[in-house]
C-alpha cells in the first residue's frame, strides 16, 4: 500500500506546483513588462518568481537577462 501512496502522492504535489505557477501566469498576463519587473523585484515566493519569469520569457526576455536581473535584486 505504501508504494501506491508514494507513486500517486508525488503526482498530486507536482500538479499543485504547476497549478500555482499557472495561476500566477494568468494574473500577470495583463500587466506591462515594467510592472512585472517591479513585481519580480519584490517577490519572495518561488512560485510567483517562476510564474513572472515565464510570462517575461514569453514576451522576449532571455533566461540570462532574467537571471541577471534577479541577481542584482537578491
């Protein structure tokens, strides 16, 4: 029984993680790049940071640029 709980338990946690990031992405879509960069500077939650980064990458920012911005912040 424990094996089954471990197999199915990880999927639930992973789905929760993806749902949280998707929720952040959906709320960030209507914001400007400047607003998102300000939100990235003030964010401390890993889900929020990842969601904002995904939106900015979809708008043309590179990972290298975003990591550089994040390093100057923290």
